[in-house]
């Protein structure tokens, strides 16, 4: 925060606590025929902004959001600042015309050992990528949770797996990085 900014400049943002994990395969007890959310994220070029469209399993638009997510120097690795503005379809269409890179994923809800995870199965140039995330929402100390046995690696601090970075990668760059891990 600069000396010229008021202390309340973050009053519309909230701290989001989450951890993210790489998966080699979908958890065996996750029913992929269950409902999922289709999420289309557009990362607006030259900004920290993300335009998100969330759809039901049947393709019905459920929400449109313009979000900003970033880390402050005083934050722990699993903490970011998050601000969302909910849009109507016409507003979404205006923002979607701006230069952007896109990620599409299917998000499944998954309960494991009493914790709620989101499992993301990526489509398009990131096909084959599986990530899980868990959010604290003030209920649990996620920093102390072990890597769940259905995951292969904690990628919370790995900048390669940031959505804005993944959106910019070609399929070849993505596959080469995965092969090198």
C-alpha cells in the first residue's frame, strides 16, 4: 500500500484463503456424471482482471463476474485478495470483446475426509490438467492440512499454475512443462 492510499482502499476486497493441488487422475469415488459447473475464464490482457461465465451442466448461464485476484506482500502463500463484481449478460458481452486469453474447465464438488474440495478438469489446450482446491472461508486452517492422498503435489505457490499464466500457454508449452515435472 502506498503512503498516498487511504487505509480503506481494500474495503470491497476480501482475503481468500485457498490451497491448490495437482492430480494425476480424477478421484475414484467422484461421480463425473453428477452435476458440474462449466467455467469459462477470460483473462483480460494487460490487467489483473478475469471475466468469468459460470454455466450449469445443461449450459444455462448461472453467473457472470468480473474479478480481480492478487497477493499483497504481507500475505501468506495461500492468501490472496479477491474482488468480484457481478454482471448481467449485456455487461459481460461488453467486457468479453476486450483482448483476452481463455480457459475452460468443468468444476466438480468433492467431499473428502470431511472437507469440501473443488475438482477442476480443464478443456481445450489444457486438456488433461486436473486441479483440486480447498478454500478456508474461516472454518479451517488450510495451511496445516496435508496434501490429500488423491493429489500428487501442492501447487499453491507454483506460478506456472496461475490461471492467467495457463491461459497464455500454447498446448505444446503446457505439455512440455508437465512432462518436465
